[in-house]
């Protein structure tokens, strides 16, 4: 068996033949009209997907993308141009276009380039580009069989595998050169069940910066068991009565509420522009003293893990809320310069065709002092939210509506009847201030979470311990 690759070879220089001379010439063209900052974002991505439905292959695709984005920043003006090749003439033309959008000051030359030293958080035994279709199919067939065989009420099963190998390199005028090889895989499954005229469906996924060696039989069976259990229980689930009730968020996937309703408000561009409710709140108490929230790019193998962000800055663990106090925001180069701070490694972009923005990576609440069982016992009558779907959020104010896919009533401190299709309505900052208890059971969810912002999508991870919220408006059956 081969060893994990801890220091991957720079694909662009080792395979495609780029060099420091090319970077220098393109950056000189980018800075021909001046500018505060200029960078190049090289990307080569191969992807493959395969899907089974009704036990047969229904879809398969293979894709490849290559290009370079050239960015120039001057004050609040940003110029971006890109080309879909490594041709030097095309790159210099793109640089000239970007320089014409964000011009200011005198032309300058880039500094000598040095490699940025990086950790290795997602080294694989083999990259996905080395895995054949013949190796992928048994994985999906095993998952399909494991789901289908569990219960005669299962009438339809769909499974899929999407993976990619993403080479990126960031070179900037300050002399930073950072190369990263980023794998990603999403294994998804859904099923439909029917009984006595009632039909329900559900889905699940596991995702991370992992290789095919991570998908053993035990992991696939656990995924199948979780999907079937959460789908069959919907056959007996009902919408709860409406009202203002305590809500207990289950550990794990309920972290999407934290991500959407609170996390976006801590991205520095919203605060720099004054559109976030947290714009003037650094140093202030915004939650009880037992609440701490971090955004972390350093957890090995997670979907939201990064060695380096898309501006060439190493990923780190960024404390947002500590003991209830807002400590800071998530920064890219532009916002960090505005606040006089160092970037936090949160400058992310969907591809070389997009501008980097302050974005979350893995956002979660740290464990608290309470056991999950203690939290549930403390509720006389309320809702236990296990998983969410179809949420909507106003990012600036934090107003949200989320729909509970799986959950339970809590009655006299016990989980009782299963519920579904209940929506909870509230305001993220207000809910954060009204957290009543935080569990000691932090769980990082392995689902294929993707975050959208300004038309861009990037992979993220969410996490949460069991958390008790005060009165939240629950919509159900009146």
C-alpha cells in the first residue's frame, strides 16, 4: 500500500510547466496602472459522478476545468478577469483588463516569490483521479443493496457518488506562492417508503476531503441504517401544534441553523459595509457566558477543512464568540486591510471565475456543561429538532425560517411522538442571546453541506452540541 502524500508536488509547475517568470510577467501587467494588491488564482479540476436508480446506472459524467483568475484591488475597487488556459498572451490580456478596472498609484513589480509553508489536512492514499469507474460501482451497489434489503415498505432507492480532484495555486504580488491539492467526495442516498397509501421520502449524505479507502462496509451500512430509520419514522410522524415552545437542537446537523442565522452575520464584508447586526458589537456580550462559537479550517478530512484559503493564507481556527463575547469576524484580504488586522484564512471563491469573499469553513458551537439527557429532561413541553431542510435567512438581520425534517415532541422530559414538516421562526441574534443550555456532546456533521453567497457555492461543515433554546415560534397544525 502506498503512503499518504504529505507534501504534494506543485501540479502547475511539475506537470503544466508554469514558473516564476510567468507569474512575474502577468503580475507586472496586472499592476501596470498601480493597485494595492494583485493575485493570480490557478485552478485545474477534474470531477466524476455516477448515480444508481432502481438498481441500475442512470447517470454518469466526467468533467475537467482549467483556468486562471487575475485580480487587482485598489481601495474599494476590484478588477477580476480570467482565462481558460495557461497561454501567456491570454493571461497578460486578462491582467490588463483587471488592471483597468482597479487602477490607482504607480506601476510596481511583484516581490520575489516564496512558497507558503502549509499543513497537510487531507492527504489520501490515492487521489480520486486514479480511481476507476469499476472501483466506484461496487461501493454504490453495496449501499443500494444495504438500503433496499432493510424493509419491504421501501419502494425506491437512489444512490450517487460525486468526487473531484482540485489543484489550486495562489501567487500574489507580495511574493506569496501557495499550492494545494484538494480532494472532495459526496456519497448521497435517498429512499421512498410507502405504507397504507402514505408515502414519505428522505435523504442523507456523507462528504469530506477523503479517498475511496474511507468508504468501508461498516460506514456504508451505518449510512443506510440512518437513512432507513429516519424515513420509516416519517410514516407515523405528524405536524405538531403551533405555538411558542422551547426547542432542543440535536447535536450535529442542527448546526446549519447556527451557520445560516448567525455565522453569515460574522463574515467581515457584511460588517465592513454595516449590513450585519454585529457591525458594532466586537467586545460586547451577544450570548450567555457558557456559549462559544468558532470557525475552523484545521480539522483533518472534513468537508470544510482547508490547508490554505483562496488568497494564499493558511487556514486557522478563528474564535468568533468566546464566553458569550463577540471577539471578531471572518476576514479576507480586503476586510482585514480595512480593519487593520491579519486575514483569518477565510477568503474563499467558487472557482477562478469568481472573486474571493469572506466565507465560513467549519462553523460550530463548542461543548458546554450539560449532558444531552439533562437538557431533554429540563423541557416540560417542547420540540426536539433532529434535522432541517428548506431554510430561509435574511443574512443582515438574522431572521430565519427553518423546516424540521425529522424531530420529536418533548413531553415531561421525554422524547415522545415523531414530528415532521414543522417550521421554526425566529431571529438568529435573539436566539443566540436566549440559549438556555449547551450540551457536552459536540458532533461535526458529515453531510454534503454547500454554502451559497453572492452567487457562489463553496463546501462547508456544520456542527453543534445538543442545545436548548428558549421560546421559539413553531408553526404546525392549528
